[in-house]
């Protein structure tokens, strides 16, 4: 088996080159989702991808074959690449059914493997698939079908994020009445925000491309949520600023007797001039009077009696209010806490009010 070096390029272009040389082997395409295309003497005999169900998944998930029957064929024919032939010889499938299933799997997986414009590609000469040669497809026809499917998806909804992101239905439809097909209903019922289109295709036994096609139609109708767009560059993380560190700051200090004088603080103060220059006022303006000396600051008051002496925060005491004694519901306050009752209002002197009203009328 000859192995070529891995290189980055167009998978479809390399497949055309391999077909022109009539080589046999497998074209391995890296990236996401990636895949593999098996060729025999320049003709495509099978293709597989993690995003597309294979022949076994399509036959068992749809109920056409029992899982035990498929596993028995794998055990007997994998080593000799005769799995497909055994299914036909044992009467589980007809030749037409097998060919139709293999053709669908080839075109389905080839879309995911050959549609990227650039991907890491490697060719392993001499490798063959365990299913065996069932059909032989022209690589040019495969490449044309891949390009047609890419254009069709772009016409439906030009957003490739729907193809690989987990499917989540919108909480509320964008319109009052929505019409869904049977495949769309199955996808909407089984979409839980965790399953990707590939998971839904494997769960329902449907082709990966057909699943993406229906999901793009629902995305165009606004029935599924679109994944968020993440920036390509590295995410910037803002580090918290450390408190208490010195930062060089140069700010002007405005003086009434002259221009602004810069003041340097922090680490740059050591390298600054010891005595800054003093600018004299102009001769036409008399010097301002000297300010009166500021009075000495008063000493801080003594802490209240209820401040504990052993509880401090730095250099300042911490205030702790006294605890009130608990009382039973409905109990009266003690006399020392009840306080004096408010003064009783004596009423209004009506005679005085009548005299004031008579005096005001006389002034008119």
C-alpha cells in the first residue's frame, strides 16, 4: 500500500487527478466533518463521512434489515470485502435494492467530503472497502452532483452554520399558521438543542444531505434558532486591576499666581528634579496676600461606649449596634424605652378666629 503525503487542497480536484491515473485506493479528507472516497481503477465504488449515515445505518434504521442480519453479514464478509454480495446471496436484499442504497450513500457522503474548497487530503493506494464493489460511478458525475447540491442549499438558505450546529426549535413560531411536511415534522419533534443534523439523520435513518436540506428550509421559515457567530480572532480577557499599586500620573496643578505646573508622582518622582522651578508673577500685578494659617484640625471624638475595643478594620473601629432584647408578641415596651407621650391638642379658640376675621374685613 502506497501512502501519499498529506497536503491541503481541493478534494474534488485531487479526486479528478486520481481518476485520470486509474488508481485504486481511498482518498481521505480531513477537517470537519471530513470523509473518505474509495476508488477502484479510477471509478468511485463507495464514500463515507461522519455526517452521513452509511449503508448499514440506512438499512437497519429504516427497518429494511434486522440489526442481527446486518451484524452477521459483517462478521462473515468484512475480511474478504464481500458484505454486499453475502446480503444478496442469502436473499436478504435484491441486487437493485443494494445498488440503490449504495448509490445514495455515495452521493450523500461525497457531498460532505468533496464540497470544501480546501481541506487536508491524503491518498492511500491499494485500500478497499469492506462492503465490496457494488456499483462503479464516474468521478466527474460525483463532482457535478456535489456542486449541484451546494448551489441548491445556497438557494434555499445561504448559511452553512445550520449544517453542523445542534438543532434547536424556536420557542414561538414567527407566524400564526405554519405548514410542515412529514420529514420536517420528524426533525422538529426530535430536535432537542443537543442533536446535530448528523445525529438526527442517524436517529431517523435518513440521508444526511436530505436532513440538512429540510433544516435549511425550516431555517428560512424561521422555525429553528440560528447558531451564534463567534469571532475568528482570539477572545480578549480583561484582567482585574490590582488595587494599591502606584501608577505614574502627570497632571497639571493650576496656581492663581502663574501657569500650570506639572506634578510627577509614583516611580518617576525619584528621577525628577528635586526642586521644581517657580515662575514669578508679572510685575504689573501685585503679589496676592499670604493666606491665613489654617487652624489645627480638631482631634477625632472619642468612640461611643458601645464600640468594642478589640474589633477594628485597619486603623478605624467598627461600629456594632447594640442588640435589643426580644419581647413576646403583644408585650408592652419598658418605661425607660416607651418615652413621654405626645402633648394633647387643646382645640381651636373660635373667639380669637372671629376677631381676626372681623379685623381683616375692616381693612378692605
